[in-house]
C-alpha cells in the first residue's frame, strides 16, 4: 500500500496528517461511490431526528456504534459530554452545546436527544481524582480543561458523593428542574469501578440538564422531544440504555430490545 508505506517513512510530527490522507484515499477507493447517491439525496433536505451529545474520546465512533447512515443525527462533542446548566450559560462557560441543541431541536425539529457516556472517560477520570478538593483546584488558576471540568462537573461530583456515602446502594433522584424528574439505581449489580459509576451518574446529570433549557422545555412538556441516555463499556463494546421504567442502565441485546423499544415514545419511532 503506497500511502501506508509513505506514512511509515514520515517524521512522527507528520504522521497524524498522513493518517488523515490515507483515510481519505481509503474512503475514495471503498465506500465513496456507495454513499454518493445518499449524499445527493439528502443534500438539500437533510432531516436528522436525533441530536447525540458525547465526549471527545477518539474511541467512541457514534456512527459505527449506531450503524447510522449520513444525515441520521447531529453530533455534539465536548470533554466530559457536558450539557452546561442553562442558568450557568455565560462567557465563563462558553460552549457550542446549547447552540447546537437549538439548531437541532428548534431549527430542525429533531425529536430525540441522546446523551452518550462511556467507561474510562479520561476527562471524567481527571474530575474524579479532583473530587475531594475541587475548591483548591478552582482557586489555583486551573487550566482550560480543569476549569471546564470543575464548572460543569460540580453537580455530578455532589451526586456521586451522595451515592458513595450510601455505600453505593442508594436510589438517586434527578429532580432539578421540571419536567421529567426520574430515579436511578447506578450499577446495582456492582459490575463496574467507582470511576465508571461516576461516568454513569454524569451521563444522567447531563440528561437532566436537557430539561432545564427554556427553549426545549415546552417541546419536552408537549412530548415533542424526549431525552435518553446511553452508556457504553469500551472494554466490551456493550451498550446500555437508561430505562426510565427499570430505573437503571439496561444492556441492549436481543433479550431486552423489545421492552426498551416499547418504552420509547412513539414520536421517536
């Protein structure tokens, strides 16, 4: 493979861009011709019905995970897959996430928001390590990343500590704001590490924050829009959906698919 040979000969500094060029060549030789008719079909009338909010981790490729074709969803990424609380939106926590959600759900009538969390989140692991002295880190002129994590992750830390204090047995209530408060049992089978339990709690906190956005609230109340949470274990690639009915993350497989499908609002079908 000519391009691969060239990449191996490149200085380390240029290998990143070399891989991008190789990927484009591979795309052109394999699936470009297959996808071109689809791109032409949606060129002037894309109608994605979902907005997916996830982290920046390179190991999470949402389109492959969901086996989605181009034009299926808006993809919004940020470290820690945070959806900033509406009342905290100012220049200190500037984020494209609210603008992207407005574009997707108000301007383009997407009816589903999915918060996609995952195990071994590097930013959330960093926040987890800082959880017992956040104020100290906040006062020590934190880096841009640490500031982002502290500002947007405080509520997740508080909720995790509530859970930890209970011996990891408490049913947590996510009740801030209305509508659609919900309860959740976090990893009741104790399969995952404390850090991964924290990422599950954070995923649900961001799901709850969706309900606080004033430009989305009316749509949520009228059942024109609903938020869901997915969580994936990157060591196995298993995907879990938060079931409002079961009050926990449920592994998606053939034995659970029908029940999870029925739980989803009919507008999302």
